[in-house]
């Protein structure tokens, strides 16, 4: 417990253990300039900076990379806001392709490809023959095709199994919205594509 005097008051504030923890592995938010990533288990802001792609990549790299028995590999919650993506974000998976990654938005957080990036927003380019258990929900993706001539929103170089894209809005990809060479049990539900 932490007990401290409250500012401008004679009372005290007591913070109990776990006060700043979340149900997500990481919570990402922006104040309009800086992007922050808080560890949902410890409450600590582990990553921050002005480049959203770097902060998101750091979060993905910090998640467990081999999951067995369908334990959660990581849930990343994007708070409402706009996150400009300035370079490709690589999705790490274990060599055997096992993971359980959830990318989720609050009030349709917007991930927008920056001007003249001309690259994929999210990409898996690993060696696993298949990757498993990806969920993407409640997010708005803007490929910014008016200011890019190349790039997909999601690009996978291998088979995707047991994935779900739910309640997302995809707009303006210069190339593919979602490129998957082969899929099994892939579901795209309640999404809008423009």
C-alpha cells in the first residue's frame, strides 16, 4: 500500500496493490504527441516515444514468443486516438507458429500509415509454416493510399490459422488490405472495407 497526502486537501489517498493494473498485457495511448505503453500486469509505463511504430514494435517484442495450451500470448489495447505508423511493424511469432495475439481498440482507435511510408503496416515474414490464433478487433486502419503507392495493412507470408478480424474498419490500402497466401478457419466478421 502507498499512503500519501492528497494535493490541496487535508485527506490522504491510499493506493492498494494492483491499482494501476489492466486486463490487457499492454495498454497503448497517446496524448497527441507522445505514445505510451503501460504494462498491464505491473502498471509501469515501459515504453514511450513520439514514433508509434517503434512503441508498438517494442510492445510486441516484449510479449512471450512461445505459447502452449492456448495460453494468452498477449492482448494489446489501443486507447482511443490516432497512431501514425511510420514503418513496418513486424509481428513476432515463435518458430512453431504458436501464439495467441489480440490487437484491440477502444472506441475505434485509428492506426494510419504515414505519408510516403510505402511499406506494410503490419507484417509477418517469419519461417513458421503456419501461424495461429490472431484476433484483431474494434480498430480503424487507414492505409493512406492518397499519400502512398505501396503497402498493405496486414501482410502474412505464410498460412494463417484460427484467426479473427472482428468489427474493424479498413480504408485506403495502396495494395492489399489483408494478404494471406493460405488460411484455415479464418473469420472476418462485421468489418467494413473501403
